[in-house]
């Protein structure tokens, strides 16, 4: 019985790498469009890495070789790892790419006043912002000099 079929062509390898990179980039763009508050302390790349690894590893664990080829999972895991490493390298050398990948902190409260236009842009409600402030031990917006939503979805507060 042939448990692992390792007879794959170079073209098949390239196809798996291409499909992996394409779906990874597409999913990244969709996650960026959803907004960072959906992340809850994970970056977009972290989240996609978890999903991609989970899928590539999980499929091989539960499906037969005819459904999920073992070698393809290795290729997909390698492609995702290389893609993440390349994105990290670009982000460390090109600030504009880093801002796109990681995002930037966004000012939500300025001198005790909620910046409502930014709340809408960040897909936050005033109620959810007040909840985040309470979680940080702040009971009034007027006590906040500045508050930012960080790229990982965390709220940073500078009090008066």
C-alpha cells in the first residue's frame, strides 16, 4: 500500500504555490477591508497564518491521500511560510508596505472628544468605544487626552 504518493511534477508544485499565494493575498485584502477591531490582538498576517496552517495540516490529518495529498500540504505550508517571510522582509525595509501590512494607530479620542468620523471609518460605535474605555478602567471620555486604536485592535489611552 502506497501511503504517501511523492510523485508530483514541478508544474503541480508551482500550481500549489501559486494557488496558495493567490488565496492568501486575497484573504489578506478581505481581512484588511473588514477592519482591525475584528482581530482582537492578532495582526492580519498572524490570523491568515493560523488559518492557512490549520487548513493545510488539518486536511491531511482527516482526509485520505486521494482527497488531500500529503505532499501538497507540505508545499502549501512552505509557500505560506515563505510568503509571510517575504512580507515581513518587505515591511521591515519599506515603510509604506509596512503601513499597508500592519496598519497604523488611528486617533479615536482627541482632547476628551470622540472623533466620530473616525469611529464610522473604523466600524466602531460610540457604545463599543465606551465599553473598551471601561475595560481599561476609564469611566469618562473627558479624562482621555488621546485614545488610539492600534493595528492589532488594542485600545491605547493617554489620560490627562
